[in-house]
C-alpha cells in the first residue's frame, strides 16, 4: 500500500469523537492534507482552508459529474497526497479534534450538497481570496522566523565569546597553578634552610656557653696570678728591708715564683683555648650570617613571585567581572526571546552563579596572598635584624680574640719574668752578697708583674662581659631562627591552601566550558530547526499558489457546467 493510501486508511485517534473520521475517502484526504500542513508548521486556519478546498472539490465533482471537474479534483487529491508524503506523524491533538469535527460537518454538507449549489458558488468566490490571506500569514511567519534566526545567531556568537573567555580563564588558571607549584618548591627549600640555620644556631649557642665558661676560668686564674704577684712584691720588699730573713724570704720567693710560673702557664693555656673558641665562634657566626642572607634572598624572591600571583588573581577577577556582565546580557536576551529563551535563561543564570562563586574564591585567594606578603615582609625584616646582630657579634668576637691574644702575650711575658725571678732567687741563694741588689730587682719585677696582672685582670673582665654579650646574642639568634622556622611552616600551609583553591577554580572553569559547549550545540539545533521551518513555509507557499490556480479552474468549470445544465 502506498503512503497516500496508508494515510487515507489511517485509524482515527482515540482522543477524537467517535465517527469523526469514518466518512470514506473524502475524510481520509482531509486527514492527509491536515497531516501535511502540520508537518509544515501551519496554524489551524491553514488546516481549515485545505479541508474546505478538498471538500468543495469533492462536492462539485459529485454534483456535476463532469469530466473536467473530475480531472480538477484528481489534481487536488494528488496534490494532497504529495503533501502527505512530505508530512510528519506528529500533530496537535486539539487541531486534529477540530479537523475531525469539520470532517463530520463536511459529511453532512455532502449529504445536502445537491440543494446548496448556489452556496457552493459563493463559497468558491470566497475561497478564491483565501490563498492570498494564507500567503500573507506565511509572510508574517517568514518575517518572525528571520527575526528568530537572527536572535539565535547572535546568541550563538555570544556563546562563542563566552567559550573563548572560559578558555582564556583556563589558560590563566593553569599559569597560576604552575606559579603556585614553583612557590611551594621555593618555600620547601626555604624551610630546609631554616632548619639548617636553627641547627647551626643551636651549635653556636652551645659553643658560646662553653666559651663563656672558659672565660670565667681565665678571669679567675688572672685574679689568682694578681694576688700571687702582690704576695711576691710583699716578699721582695721584706727581703730588701730585712737582710736577716734573706734566706727564708728567698725560699718563700722561690716558692711563690714557682706558683706564679704555674699560674702563668695555666693562664697561657686558657688564653689559647679562649682564642680557639673565639675563632670557632667567629666562623659559626659568619656561617649564620651567610645562611641568613641566603634565606633573606629566597624570601625576597618568594615575595616577588607572590606579587606576580596577585597580578594574575587580579586578571582572573577582571575576567570574572566580564563573565558576570556577559551572563547578565544573556539573561536579558533570553528574556526578550520569551518562551523560547527560558532554557537559555536558566543556563545564563547558572553561568552567573558560577561567576559569583569564582569571584568569591578570587577574593579569598587575594586575602591569602596579602597575608603571605605581610608574613614574607616580617620575615625579611627579622632576617635583616638578625644579620645586623650577627655582624655585631662578629665584631665583638673579633675584639674578644684580640683581647685573648693580648692576655696570652701578657701571660708569656709574665712567665718569662717569673723565670727571670727564679734565676735571680737561685743566684741570691748562691751569692748572698748580691741579695739586696737581687731583692731590688725582684721588687721591681714584681711591680711590673703586678701591673701586668692588673691589666690582665681588666682585660679578663672585659673579655667576660663580651663573652656574656655574645652568649645573649646567640640566644637571640636561636629565638629568631625558631620564629623564622614557624613562619616558614605557616607560609607552606598557606601555599598549599592556595593550590587547593586553584584546583577548585580549574574544576569550575571546566564545568563552565562543558555547559557553554552544550548551549552552543542547543543553539545550533534551534537555528537548524528555524531554517527547516522557513523551507517548509516556502514550500507551502508554492503549493498554495498551485491551489489558487486549481480553485480558479474549478470555479470556472463549475460555472461552465451550471450554464450547460
């Protein structure tokens, strides 16, 4: 069975009144024509016009039964079959119901058609004007379709711009992610450096404490030597004043000189140890100074990179503002499109919501970056202060080393002079004639020793104060390095939080891109449907023009047959 015959014998829908489509081939032809018009997107009055033409043609054919009228009706039915072949199954239920009711009325009209020839003639006259009215309606449909197509094309262009913006955001977010990873690497390196500085500061603190203890011992030894020198001087004076007690005084002087020699040896050894400790202290402080300077440079580079991250976040914020404005424009366009723009309005609202979320995340990132920059500045200032303190410690340690050198030299001089005293006492012991003279020399030498011991005592006190100050500086350096290590941990945690936010932004922009692509596909489908509708409208216009000619021929044939009869 051919497609037109299948349409002629298609069963009536259950939603229509019973008997509406059970009036033979004429009603089937009306259904075929209605299906064709529904496929072309015509309103109900277009269906009614086609049904009237089909009914009038069949009525005149049955009333006149002339060969010309049969040929005209045959051409009209063939035209309806062609429309049915190009039609679609989907039709509006209400319009089909109205068309079914018209089929029932048309059946009743056929039953009384022999008495309505004059009414048919008037009907044909009005029908002659109907194609022009339908053509006018089609032109209006074409104009509205062109406007819709233009709006859809503009929407597609807007979506393409949005997709481009989203791709640009993805590029910037990738760049920001790479910068954050580099910053995280630098922070890890800085943390490792801070740990090393803290370890060295601890070692320096221990060395300073040991050096301070040694200086205390040196100072005590110097005081003992000074006391011994005073005793030796007293002995020498007594020897010079009392020759009777020369032997005993010489023995006592010899004993004290021996003690003094031992004390000077200990002072010399303590001074050497102090000099070595001060040298190690200077080396350790120099290492701390170098490593602190390196850490300061790393933090300054980190602050610079964080500033670059802030600029990128500002770019993201401006792009987000532009996206928000574009979503607002899309919502306005969707509102102007009316019912057809509801779906696009929902998508535009979703884009606006995502843009707002992106703006909130960008503000949080900016706050974190500002906090990191402040902490970096504090760390740089703290390191600068630490470097200055280390420089002061180096200078004081150098002075302490010089003082220890002088102490060691004085100890050597004292040892040499004590040796001379020992030789002198031995000589006095062997030769009593020179006792007085030796006693005078001894007194003079002991005075020199006493003066040297006084100087050594003052130098020892100065060295002790310097050692205590150096110890306090080491404590400050140790505390500063501990604070710096805590700051490094905080910066590391902040950088990790920034990385998490950047990954969240990447996920949001990817979802934006997928939604934009879906919207572009939907707009393309809408544009294609609009173009197909325009093609169907133009095809319907061509058929209407052919129908107009057929109606005019049919009306002329009817008038000719009426005159013949």
